C-alpha cells in the first residue's frame, strides 16, 4: 500500500508539473518568433504581441520551477532504492540539465526581462532565442534519463547498482531521440493552442482585432504543422516500442494473441479481454503502425507474458490493460481534434470569415485544453504501460520504493501536495486570466526607422527604445 500511494504521489505531482513544461518550451519559441517579426519589420503590433504572450510565458515558467522542485525530494525519500540503483546513470544528464540548460535559460530570461531598456534590440532579441534553446536543451537532458528507464543502454550492473560505462550511449539511445522529437513537437503544439485560444478570446471581445488576428494566424499555421509532425514522430516511436517494449504495444491494442495483419480498434465498448459489445476496427492498421508491413506480425499479450516470465522469472508482466488502451486512444483522438481545429482556423482566417464564426472562436478557447489532456494521456501510456518495470528489464517498481518510509507519512504528504498544487493551480489560472485580460502594451515612439527604435537596422542607443514602464504584473 505504501508503494501504491508513493506511485500516486509521484504521478500526481509529475502530471501537474508537466502541465507547465511543454507550455514554457513552446511559448519561448513562439515569443521569440513574434519578437523577431517585430525586429525585422519594425512592427509595433508584433512587438506588443511578443510582450503580451511573454507575460504568459513568465507566469508558467515560474510555476514550472516551483512544481518541479518536489520531484527531486521524492526520488530521495519515497524511492531511495531506485535512486541508489540509477544514481550513477542519472547523475550525468541531470547535472548537465541543471548546470547548463537551466542556468542558461534562467540567466538569459533575466537579461530578457530586465535588459529591454539596457540592451540593443538585436542583443535583446538574442536573449529570448537563447532562452528557447535552453528550454529545449533541458528537455533533451531530462529525457535522456527517462529514455534510459524505457530502454537501458551503456551500463553494467555491479553490486545491484547500474553503473554508466558509455556516456555517449545515453545520447545515442534511439528511444531518446524518439521521445525528444515527439515531446518537443507536442510542446510546440501546446503553446500554439494556447496562443490560438487566447487570441480567439480576445477576438470574441473585439479587443485589438488586427493584432490578435495576426497571432491567431501564426498559431494556427504553426500548430497545424507541429501537430502533424508530432503524429509522424509518434508513429516512429510506435515502431521502436514494438521492438523494445512489445508488451506496451500489445496492451495498447488489448491484443491477447500474436497476429499477422493485425487490425486496429478505433473504439471498443465492453470487455477488452472478452467479447466486446461493439467495436470499430481498421483492418491491418496495427501491423502498419508497428511494423510498416500490411501483414506484419504483432506480438500478443499472452505470448509476451510467457517470454518475459521465461526471461525474468515468474510473475505478471502485464500492465493495466484499460489504462494503456484508453490513454493511447485519447492521446491520438485529441491530436486529431487539434489538427482539425488548426486547419479550420487557418481556412476561416484565410477566407476572412473568422470574426463571423463566433462558434469556432469559442471552440478554439475550449481547445486550449486539448494539448494538455493529450500530453497527460501520452505520459500515462508511456509510464503505466511499462509496468511492472520502473527500469525496463532491470528493476521492478515494487523493488524501487524506500524501505523506511511508512504509510502514514506518504498519505499525509500526498494529501498535502494535492491541496498545495490545487491552490497553485488556482493561482496560475487567476494570473493567466489577469494577464490575458490586459491590452497590448504601447511600444516606443516612432523614429526614423520605425516604432522599435532609431538608427540603422533598429540599433538605437541603449535606453532609447521601448521606454514604457515595466509592467508590474510579472516584472
């Protein structure tokens, strides 16, 4: 029971933390693009939009930092056996993430916030691009650790500990690059949908229509491209999963016996392990997803269970089937909805009918939730589909918990974190709504070269451009 509650605690805090991570990765890039358009075109509206969405980025960056701190404590307290086992492996990528990527993004974020009136426009623009690079590198180093849990490489076992023997193998891990590309593209999609939804909300209120039509168009095109690429990356991941974790693929389809030309069920009503009441199936699609072959062989749950029992010893190696089955489909289904919303949004904007389609603008506001739900279901599938392994093939979850932690302490902290994170969630929503309700900030005075400063190429003397007061909400 203690291990179960520890899993619930880590799951709740991690899922909550990951609400902010993809948004900050994606918003950093979109704000950098907006500021680049402002700089290149001497355009006051793009400058105002970069500041506007920059506030939303800062709020969520702060929330991501606060909620991420808890993870490290849980590794040491609730999962000490796991930390002892993987410490030699995880030490390198996580140390690099903290010392290089996080310090990089936080340092240049400070320069971006406080250097607006002290740096030249070109240097100030460079700072937000370096922030974006830092957030992406953070994802790379953290996913290097997570991908090792999915597919261990470059190690040897000594005295019940995994020791790193090949540092570069961590970053040559095929699972890492599948996860990294898929996760980062999903982060870009998340930010695009937030910008799309906020822009739609401002358009519904008829506030600064010209500017928010621009941000709507940018996010619709950007979101359509990134969600399409996310699907392609997910398809590549599925083939890796079929070879590296065949039980996860079998559980995703509730496929109990090995089949050639396996069909894919879009929807199942009823018992997944027995005779369902109703099913919609696409012939051969699962084989295509898993093997790129029309009649490719996909291993079944029963056969994989027998193989893993023979290799690792007696016990069940089957995850919770309904969690794997439905989280996989909900992730894909929400991705398809995002694709439809972004495509329809671009079409309506292109035809000049967006402002008339108030029903679609409201739908776009609701669609802000879609990527967050898709990200959550995706990670539920990734982590719970690997059970009973915490490190695939090397350590089971019930072996990883701390032996000295008692049930009452885990229950108390679980309740405390749940309450605390709920309060933080309310604060985040209030701050986001307050920031989104504000008008665009007026930019600097128009000089000979446009509204973003004087001098050739916008390189006015430091302090001559963007002279307005720093907004008190975030800065």
